[in-house]
C-alpha cells in the first residue's frame, strides 16, 4: 500500500482515538508512531525521534523551573499579589493574563511563555477561588495568537518570509505581521471574554488555597534566586537570535541552576516534569514527519486545491489556503504545514496573476490558529493535564475561534496586502 495512504489511515485512527479518548492520549500518540514504524512508513530511528526533539527538551527544562517556582513559594506569592491587584473578577483576571501573554509571546517562545506563566495562573485561580480551566485555555489561546505579531513570534512567520526570499521576492518585515497579528489577538481576547469562557469546563484543579499557602515555609532568598533564574531564562529566550544560545539549552541551564542553587531537589525536579505531556508531544512528531515525507500532507493539499476549480478568485484562494493550513496544523507541526503549503500558495497566486503576499500571510497565520486539539501546538499540550481538559473541550472552544480568525483574516489581509497591487 502507498505510504501516503497508510499514513492517512493511521492519522484517521489516531484522530478517532484522540476524539473519543478510548485510550490515553499519550498512548495514542506513541502508538501511532509505532504503527507507522511497523508498517514501514518510518524507520526505527524515526519512530522515537520525537523524544530527542528540541521542543521536548524545552518542555522538560521549563517544567523543572515551574516546579521550582512552587517549591520556593515564588508562584504562590506572585499569584496572591496579582489577585490583589487585578481583583477576583474572572473576566478582569482573564483579560490581564491574556494581554500579558500576548505581549510575551510576540517576542519570545509561546511555549516558554505558557510554561512560565502556567504555575502562576494556577495559583492565582487557587487564591481567587475561580475555575482554573478557563484561565488556562485563555492562556494557551493568547500564546498562539500573540506569536503572530512579529516574525520571531512563531516558526511559520519566519518560514513565510524565508520562502518569499528564496523565490526572489521581498520578504515580510519584522513587524509587518503585526498588521494582522494585533487584530487577531484582540479578537481572541474578546472571544474568550464573551463566548469562549462559557464553552470551557468550569471544574477546579486540586491546588493549594490561599489560606493553605500561608502555612508553607518560605525561603525568601531562594524565592529571589528562582525569580532571577526565571527572568534570565525569559530574556535569553527572547534574545535567542542575538546571543546565539538555543531556547532548549537555556531552559535546561535554568533547570540545572534551580537544582544547583537548592531551589528544589533532584527528586522534586523529576517529579515536576509532566511525563504525559512529554510523551504525547514526542509521539505526535513522528506522525508529522510521516505526513510530510510520505506525501500524505501534499495529497490533502492537492485535493483541496483541485476543489477550487478553474480561475478561482484570490479571496477563494486565501480562504482555501487558510482552511487547509489550519486543518493540517491541528494534527501536524505548524511549521511542517506551513512549509508544505507555502510553495503551493505562491504557485497558485502566480497562476492567476495575483500577489503571493496575501496568500502566504493567510497560510502563516492559519498555521498558528491551532486551537482545536491538544496536540495542535505545544501551549495546548501544556495545559491539558493541569486543566483536566478532554479532547472535545478543545474542539468546543477552538472551532468557533477558527471561524472568527478566518473572518478577521478575510477583512484585514486584503487591506494591507492587496491581491493586485
């Protein structure tokens, strides 16, 4: 059987298992990779390649730093102080958290932003006695849309500029993405404050209450050390291209610093790592690789493109590319989805004499609209366990937001990047 067909069959089974959760999500992800290996689509080394992926290493490092924030009492202190300044109003708290997250994600890794802020968010909700799931979902969504504001905010943005440059066209500017990224972020915040929060589960996570945190022994010296480590890590991640140190290396160095300075013990560091998240994400990476290498992703792309018929209007192309890019990124790497569609988008635009810029912008932005599955993007995966989300929770909140994002793109993109300049 053709490798592309095999990959699509495995993807369909995995999607069903993800949706129904008849088996644990991490088991489904790892099982899909093993199945692709047994069926000959992936080599034995490719099956477990995800375990050594830089993002998985980044996860582990930031989990340890997050655990240190709890062990030293830093997260609790930040949470209580933010509650006192933001109040206990759920909407006001959500708005403040999303704005902060959007800003941080626009200049640094959205994954690192969520990993850093998540323990703080959990503690804030414990102190304010409000459902944590809504705040965590808002946190992940803000991280995803915030990354669209600058070129370095998310890999697809860089890829779109690189593709234009490789074909001899003017690449997008560093802040050019803000023309669509800022409206999209505003729309995401408004959506979560109105519709989205009502679609989230309202259960609470078992964390310490405000009263209980006053009984935790606090070492303010270690709090300060942990805070310094966290700040340095975030700054280094934001300046990755300048200092030349990869984010995953920074995260691991920060985690080691937390242990060496006594912010937490080695055992506490191991316990602080969410292994479900690690294996879930690591299991999905080989599936994304198979989608790309087997041609399954291209098969889907070609099918959708053929549905547009002869001489489609530029707006139809933008809509089709948005839907295709957004659809693919729910189950495969957004970088891989963008890389697959970028050259196709340029070819289609040139075939009708239209500018490729609006088409590529739609592809890049759609690749970041990964709201509908827990495996679509690392921020979604990070909040899965602490928020006690089910697969369908992401679908309920994410699908309407995808339509909102599409509408924003259809209005904003042609205005700043005309089809026929």
